[in-house]
């Protein structure tokens, strides 16, 4: 059952996109873990985690081999093992506890998003729910709240199913209420998001995202760095021809993706000249994803704002370089296990705060573009703090060339869609090779491009200043879950030390749901 639950959870994410698989998968997992105890619960959770993460993270080994892929999948699966151990212990008596299961899910998922080395929140439960009623709940409590409600729904389904089977096995006539109540609550939670408004109104600005493509997929995508830059210049100037001819509206802001200029555009005169000529031709501000040869001995993954007649006027340095991809923590230790770590020749430096680029639209309206680079879109705090810093639209620059024709790019686009709902912001999601899209605050992706094609995305997106409840609450839902887990742990421990207290409580409140 744990194996089936973990495998079924894969279907809730791109490229399957069957969102309803998530609560069903968690119902199977809750049922499998109930009564397992700590040690057996850990084993069952690990099985479920491997069944989920090994296929879902297959893209991570597409060019670097099976070892990094399986190591990452196993590490992430250990957190599901931790879930199994904690919930297995809490439910050791063999009674499904939906609230406890949901709380443990939120806490372990939050732990996974923070550790080790800053965590890896990819494939959070919420990130497959942009098309579901569950997804709309993100505006109330962010990804943790969505995960809590899905896990609670799954736990309630497991409770109803266990009671139904227990009743059928009993010789006595089974009352309907113990089954109908949790089943009804589960159904109510599944559709509750439909009552949550997701506003998309507001003044609009015109955006143009350029997907220039690369000479080849794989780790050597930037072997011809000048060709990548030339591709983005050519695609931009071609789009400008349509604008000049009146076939397309003039953009207020143009966005190139991550790694559009891996030739340092501030130190290399050739690259800088190309970019400035493009900006002058557009006569509009341009955000360029690039690499800077700084600080000494390191690199910086940056977004640079270029404006007509002014040159480079602002920059954002990626705050969360990806461990084992953009820098190697504890390099000497990990080199003993694999020489692959030295594929990362120079570590990337980390930025120190959110980036918001302020530019004027053609009508004088102010665009405050909050920047996130690649995997940063998966980190709750980075995205939330960017909005708190004043962003009225979000720009996600990414480069998916190192993952080929896999689910990685669709999975990342799905995260941006959930962020749009959670934070109440439009998102300009632009990839070097696809998928790129313009996303409205209701999570709808418009003009989604194909992988490894040269393309542009363009159109009007609303600029919004209103903050969602989730933005205002911040990490509070996760802290509340952590406190609730401590209370559950303490009361369960006390009830097992003093079983007469637990028996009295059970008589007073038979129905946990």
C-alpha cells in the first residue's frame, strides 16, 4: 500500500497533471502507516518516498548519471521515512488520526525544504495543484496550508475506509455516521477552495519574454556562449520587427532568461555592445540573465536591468545557489565519494536580499518586477520576501537546458503557477529553452512554449499591489503545525503512560474526525 501510494503521488505532478491523485495517494499512505509504530513506519515511509521521488526526479540524472539522481531521491525519501516514523508512533494503537497525519506531513515537508544545505522544496505537495480547488487555498496559507488540507483529506478518506471495512467485518450492524462524517468532511475539503476568490483585476502592462534556445542540450549547453547570446538578440530583434510593423503591442518590459549571457556582460565589451544595441533598438528596458566574473575566485548568477540611454542600472544576485550544481559544500569530503563534484569548477556567490527592478511603463505606470532565478521559485521565503519588498509582478528567469526533454521544466512552470495564486501576482516565467509562459494571478499559464525551440511570449499582465493572507502570514502556518505536533506528541505520550486518562477521553469523544 505504501509503494502504491508513493507511485500514485507521481501522477499529481507534471507531466501527468492528475491533481486528484494527491489526496488518494495520501489516503493510501495514511492507511499503510496507521498502527505501524516508529521503526516499521520509517521503513514504509521510505518505500513510499522512493516510489515517489525516484521517478519524479529522474531528470536530475539525465546528463550526470544515476548516482546523483538516486542520491537526491533517497535523501528526499528519508523525509517521507521520517513522516512514517512519527505518524506511525502517534497512531500505534491502530486508529487512523487524520489531523495528526496532516500536521506531521506539513512539518516534515517544511523540514525537507530547509535541510540539508538550505533544503530542496521541489515537488512540495502544493506544487501540483494549480488547476485544482486545493490550489486556490494557497492564497490563504501558502504551500504549507495546501499540503495540510490535502493530507487531511487523505487522512479522512483513510479513516472512512478503515471504518467501513471494520464494520463489514463485524457481525453487528454498522452505523453509517462513523463512515459518512469523515467521508463528507473529505469531500468538503476537496471543493472548499472553490469558495476562495482569486482576483486578477488591476492595471496592466505589456511584457515580452524571449526564449532564445541553445545550440545543444546538456551540461555543455553554454560551450558556445556567444551563440546563446546571439540567439537571444536575434529572437528579440525579430520580435521587434513585429512591433515596428504594428502586428504586436510595444512591450513595457522585455525579459531574457537565466544564462542568456554567460559571457560577463559588464566586463566583455562585445557582449555589452550587443545588449546595449538591442536595448536601443527596443527603446524599452531589458532584464538580462547573466554570469559575472565576481567576486574574486567565484561567479555570480545575476539578473541585470538595462535601460535605453542609461546602460546597466540595477542588478540582482541569486540568493540561493543550488548545492552540488552551483557550488559544492564540503567539497573535499564529497570528492571522496565522486569526482563529479569537480564539474563545478568555481563556486557561485550568494546574494544578500530580494531584487525588485523599478521601471516606468509607456503610460507612466510603475512596474516593480520582483526577480527569482531558477530554483529560487521553489523557496517560500524568497518569493514571499520579494513581494513584501514591493514587487507588483514577478519575473522568474530559468535555464532548463541541462535537463533535456524531461519533466523538470513543466514541474518548474507548475511551481510558478502556484506562486501566482499564493502571492496574488502575475508571473513572467522565461526559460532559455522552454517552457516559458505568461501567468496571470489565478495561476493560468498563457502561451506556453515548447522545449528547445526559439520563441517569445508576449501580452498584457495585471500589476497588483494587494497582499494575500498567505503573504501576510508568512511562516506562521508552519510554526503552528510544529507547535501542534509537539502538543500531539506530548498528549500521546501522557495517554500511554496513563491509559485510564485516554480511555475516559475516548468515551467522551469517540469520533476524532
